[in-house]
């Protein structure tokens, strides 16, 4: 069977060009959601979408859609991901899926192909959640799981609000969130873990996304003199934060399996060498593919924190930043990825996603699935994130094959 194929060189050039935006001195990228760098990236994507003749719409939460007309005005097949990055972002997380989608549409243009269904390319706002929690904010609003007012009111770690920042960068769009109803959704993404590379496989057919629990803990102790305060009189917020971080690691180790736990942000006040920290602010990220186990991990941590706080005479306020149950993609979508990969002579396996994605939100409104390509060294959220061109091209061809299959 002959296949339309993507133009790998064009995809690589677009990735290079786009990654000049927010480029970090030592490599990698920082395009935090709704920052000036994010705006520059958005502007470039819109320009490229228009060059391809796509009908561009931006919704009120800043989601960008490029629509390629179909022979019939039916609900579109949607593909997409995100273009925002974490602070130490790589070149592919999110962006690869969006630009591979753009490349697939341009390849259809080159082939003069008409699909029965329209095809929509989506770039969702604030997938990373590093600056504004929760993550996948744009797709959450798109599927109606979060109101626009609530989303606009969210304050970032720098105190700015989503609404103000969207208006500031000019992406509080006119379209109603959710106006575009996807017939089905596929997201192409780097694996961000070691499995495909370890097994020498080209494609991952993603079975689902693990559950996620993000919380922010504010520990109020008592600042004091590092030299003159006897240990028995201390209410040391730094020590309590450190014990909590060790507990997070212990839970992950004792649970084993897919359980992971991370303390990503930890700030001490006043943060001075000779002052006992009066306050600590920290985040805890717990994930598991099994919901009851995730709840168990959360309960274990909460019990530990309560007992520790009582013992150390500190108060701990816990604020949930995000909480999503695991998501399983429909069998038809998972097997379709493997069928298309096989038809193109590509090796593949099924696997769960350790990272969160917009696809887990889209799964609430339409049949959704994901395609993974290998990450060298399983590295991501790191400036050294890398995927070899052959794998980038293979993933984009599978995405094109899925579009053709779903849109015909
Ligand atoms: O945190 C995540 O899993 C995603 O990268 N936002
Ligand atoms: Mn991502
Ligand atoms: Mn990410």
C-alpha cells in the first residue's frame, strides 16, 4: 500500500527555527506559558498555519487551532500538543507533536489530498503547569472541566494571573472554548522515559496516562538564631521540609511499581546562613497508574506530615495544585497506532505514559490516543532532551497515517 510520507528535512528545519525562540545559553528552551517567549512561539505557529492555508482560530483560553477543510463539513479529526515548555525545557516536549501535525498537513497539501473529514491542529495553552497550576489548563477548559473564570483567576508562581497574562500577550481569543468538537484526537509526543530506547523500538502505542497529585505545602515554623537557639527549642521549617522530601522518596521506594514521587520546588525564608528557617514552601508530585495506590500514597504522606508537624511544633498548610485520576485510552485507538506503525514497517509496543498530556483531558470528550517516539537516555524536562531524526520522522509518518485513516 503506498503511503503519503512527511518531509523529514522540513520538519527538522521547523523545529530548529522554532527553537530559536526562548533558546537557553547552554542549549534547550524556556518558553513558560503566557510569557513573551510563549507569545513569540504562538505568533510563529499562527504564521505557519496561515501559510498552509489553515483557518486559524484562537479561543478565550488561548488555545490555537488550525483547521484544514475536508470534503464534508463533519467534526474534525484533531491532532496536537503544546508549545510551552518548563524552565529547563528541551527541543521536543510538546513542540514536536504540534510541528509534526503541521508537517502532516503540509504533506497532505503537497499530495493534493482531500480528506473526507476536516483536520484540526491544536496547540493547547499551558500544558506544562510549571508557571500556572494545574497543568493542561487549555485542554481542561476546552473539555469543559474548568470554567474560564476560574482559569483566568489562577495566579502563577510569579503572582501574575492567567487572565491578565493572556490579555497582555494578545491571546485571549474570541472563540468559545470547546467550540471545535473533535471526532477523535491523537497526540504525538516524545516518551520522556527510557522504555522505547532500552528495547530498541521506534513507536510507542500509549495505553493511558497515570494519575497525578500535585500539592503545595507551606510550613510555618519559627525563625531563630542558628547559634544561640538550643535544638530542643527549635521549630525549624527547613528540617521539616527535608523530612517530608525523604518521606516522599520512601513512599516511592516502598510502593515500587509505577509509584513516583518528586519534590520539585523548595523555598526557605529568610534563606540566610545563620537564621533557622521560619517558613518553607514546597511542592510534592505523586503519580501512579493505579488510583487506589495513588490515594494510599497521598494518605501516607498526609499522616506523616501531621505527626511530624505536631512533633516539631510547626503548622503545615497543604494546597492541592492538581489532581487527576489515571486515564485509559480506548483499545481501538491503541491498536490503531500499532497497525499504522506496522504498515509502515516500524517496531512498536504498548506502554503507559509517565508524563501528563493534553490527550488525557481530550479523552473525556472524544476517542483519544497517543504515539510515543524514543527519548535518548529517557531524558526530558532537561536541556539535553534528544530524539534522533529517524525517530522524529517515523513518529510524524505514523501521525500522518492515523490522520489519513481517521479522516478518510
Ligand atoms: O508534568 C507533566 O507530566 C507534564 O510534563 N506537564
Ligand atoms: Mn509535554
Ligand atoms: Mn513536559
